[in-house]
């Protein structure tokens, strides 16, 4: 068919519907021509050459083209891999700015810009393929961006009141029996009242969604295995919600469905944080397929080896790294981030392998252009920004080194708390630092305790159930001979590997789960709970379920009594944290009195009640500790500037294999203390707990912890009410 094309505009990039028609714009610095390809409902293709180029942006306006139109690009230019150029107009490309993408990749040799006849030939990528890939490629979709947000507002929950729940959109509701079958595993499923009710009862304040940018479900290395890319860390489009999470992703409806999900979560007071992957794409290394950026302008978008631009710098372990030094790549990332905030109303981002984004040259530069731009951006600087502070390149482990405005996944917290409860060597000083927000990592550069995102488990690794059930990984189902995944997990199986029917082992595992969760929720900083840990989710010892889109990864909602008890305990524990601001201070502990209570804001004691002195913090022999936190010495103020008061608490930690007698420290003025939490008890929380005075000793069971509060402050009703907040 004949299609009319006008010059159009060079901005905005992507496809922009303007009632009369649609403007198309694509950046390519080294291209010699760009062809827009329109597809009808039968897959028939109409090619239109974009007539104008302005500042390396190729553009054209097509009257009469509107929402629902499927399209892609073919980009002409030199095919010179040894110079870093891999243009091949035989390959249909996804628009890097596509707001919606439909269809899956059908993996085959036509996806590669070079012939696959000689698969073992290391030089094969230097040859040129004439095979057309259009029939095997997803299509970009023109969308109507209009949406009635009604009175939607960002919940804007303060960092010190934030509790994050890391969750997979599909896995969360795929087996939820109270959600209609057609909505399970979708954005609409997460917006369903049953799903939101679980989140509200749990008490979390934010969901951190595993990647929702559109990604390749069937990457090449999984094609013959029958397995799928489940986690989604191989982005194909940085503006498009993954179509596979929509109940109808054929015509751009995933955009509307995603917005409905965000609106529903906001109405419930829950923030939405996206796990984003701007460090690499799913196109792999120099022997990978051509989907989008490689064919659009390989030398601009990817970080190439300077002395051998045929090859890619790989700080991610995934074959390539985006070229964040290039202005257009920075623009792509920033445009994407702003789009998700302004158009999709999300509240923040967790940046996968964020150290890779900070590399100006080869070293990680905390003042790189990427962070400078974020810092001054009026939209993004007010969102929640979380870094995974490492990559796989040299010097990539950067925990504690990110700039102001950023919080970080605290890998040192994870490792220390795991070692503490499995009885491995640790120093009291390290445990104390992690428990109080890791001031040694964040305080000196002006950041506050919320810079530490505390977690014990995450999607990558064991669940909390498996952490106390397996010594070794069991990834056989991934088809890689159990070679994939981390081999050093800091786990302990409590006496038997995997499933057990021994009552003592099962009781100890349940106790260890309560220990880990309680420590997490009582630590300063921002707690992050792995979705499903609250009800004993297991992946059968598989610590790398990236390819397991199956019951192995999905939530199990038919809870056994022990799992239901864990869920009840976790709800009470989160409510307890939210009710007591002494466990979520805005500022650091000072180790002294501030407001004249006569007692320090925090105290550290041996089991005999004597204070721990400075020389003992690096003593690896000490196996137990008691902590006093003073609710009368909180530096927080409320929204009106009024001081916040709270109860005071004694915490007794005994990770050893024997019960220990803890003395109530005589230096604390409070006369009576009542047991509130005892993790040796199946319920965790204790009704009408025993009262102790200063002259008493408290026997703390092996591998357990106890929390005592001032007797007159104790209120079980408060911790059972997830909407309760202390003022």
C-alpha cells in the first residue's frame, strides 16, 4: 500500500500519536538510512523510508497512523564489526523508545547479523547475513497514552517508615486460588483485591517488582531446554511494560493494565519500586543476536573495547555493557526513568548492577555523569533510588560508596546476620554496625540510616526457608549440572539436608526463621523482605531460579499450619516495627543521652549485664550480646516538628548452641521488664510474658532471641493492628 510521509519532528524519540497521525523518530549517529516498517494484522509489511535527519535523529510523520499500529525499524549503514559497526537492514529492530511491544522472539539463525552455517567458527560474526528476521521478531506498538488517573498521588512514604517487599509479578499470583484464572500472574492479578489484601495485612509499604521492562522470554541458551527467562534481567525495551504480564498484551493494553495496577496499589498506600536493568541488554556479546540497539547503532549504544571494537566490555557477566559515557545513552536512560515516574506513576527504582552505570572509564566513579544528572534532575531526585552496589568487573564491589540520595542493598548486612545466626565467626563490632544501620559505611558522607537496605534473602539466592534447610545449592533443574548459582551461601541446614520429618530439626528451622526475620525488622535502616518468606516459600534448594517459570518459583497459597504460623508472626513483627519508631530512627545512634533522660540512647552489654568496652568490639570469641534501646532518646520529630517518644526495649541475642543466663543490666533505671518476643516459642510473640526486674536473670534458649519492654508500655493490641502507628 502507499503511505504518505511528512518530515515530522526529531523529538520526542519513538512513536508519538498526535490524533492526526503518528510521528516516528530514531537516533542513529552512524546510520546511512532508516526504514520504518508497518505491519498489518496478517504480518504483511509496508516499508517507509524516514525522510529527514536532524542531529542524528531520523524522523517522519505518517498521517492516519494511530494506536495499535505494529511497527519496527530497519537501519542501513556499514557492516564492519572490526570497526564496531553492525548495521544490517535485513534485521527488523525494536524501537528503543517503544511504549509497548507485542509478541515473543522466535529464536532462530535469522536473528543474527551473520550466517550461522559454521557455528563453531570464531570469526563467523565478520560475515554478513541476508536472512530476514521480521517474522521472528516482536513488534513495537503505537499507543494511546491517555489514562484517567483520577486523584492518584504518590504515597511519598518517608524512608524511615519504609518496608520493602521484593516480589515477582507473575509468581506472586500465578497460583492464588481466589483470583480469577485469567488474571493470575498479571498486572491485573497484582491489582486484585485479594493480592492487595495480603500486602496490606502483611504491613509492607512498598513493592519492589522484579524487572517489568519487556524482555526476551526464550533466550538462545534456553531454547532447547524447555525453560524460560523468568526473572527478566535481559531488557529489550526500556519504556514498555512486559507484555507477558498482561491479560491482553497484543495491542498495547499492557500499558493501561500496568497503570491500573499502580493506581490500585497507591490507593492502598503502597509504593511501587521497579527493579531496572540499564547496565546491559539481552543482545549478548559479539556472537549474540540483533534485536534493537546493536542494529540501531552498535558503536554508540554499547561499550566496546577501545583497541578492538569488535568486542564488548563486559562488566555485567551478560556479554555487553551499555555505553553510559555516550550522551544519547544517558538520555535514553534518563528519558526512560522520567517516563516511568511521570507517565506510569512509579515511586522509585532499584538499579541492577549499579556499579556498571558508574564506570566513566574502567574504574567505578561515584561522581560519574550518570549520578550527577540524577542528582540535579527535578523529577528523579525526589524518588526512591536504590543501588545494587556491585558489578562483575574489577573494583565493582562498592557497598557504601554511592553518593547522596542513594540507598544501597547492604550485602555486608546480609552476610553478617547470616553468619551470626549460623554460629560462624563474627566480631561484635561488625554485628553492632549492621544492626544499627551500618554507620561505618554511610555516615561519613552525610547519609542517614535509610541508606542501608537491609536484607537477608533476595530473589537471587536461597529463600529464608531454604537458608535454614540446605547447606548446598540444588540447581539440577536448571540443566547446567548444578554449576550455576552461588556456591557459598552462608546457610545451615540445622542437621539434615533438605526435607526432613525430624520434629527437632523442623522446630529449630522454624526458630531460625523467626530469629532472622526478627533481626531484620528490628535493625536500623530499611528492611527488605523477599516475597514469600513470610509464609515459608521454598525453591527446593535451588538458589538460581532465573529460568524456573514454574511451581518451583511461584507462591504456594495452600499453607500448612507451620507456614500459616510464620505468616501470622511476620504480620505481627512488621506491625511491631511500625508501632515503635525506636527501631526506625531517622538519625544515627549517638551512644549518649540527647534529651536529658539520664540514660544513653543505646547500650551494649555482656550476658552478665556489664557494659562492653571498646577493646572487645573486635573479639570473635563473644557469642551473645544484649542491647538496650531507649525510647526517650529518639532524635526523630513528627511532621509538626514535635518530639517522638517510644517505649524502651531490651534485646537478648543468643546464637550459641546452649541456653544462656542474661542479667538485666543494673545501669538501666527501668525497674521492670516484660517479655514480648521469644523466638523459641512457636508463636514468637508472648501473651502476658514473664516480668523481670534488675536483679533477675533471663534464661535465653539456644539459638534464640528475646525482646523485653517496659512492663507498663506493653500492648499486644498494638502489634496485632497493622494500621497502628506510634506518635
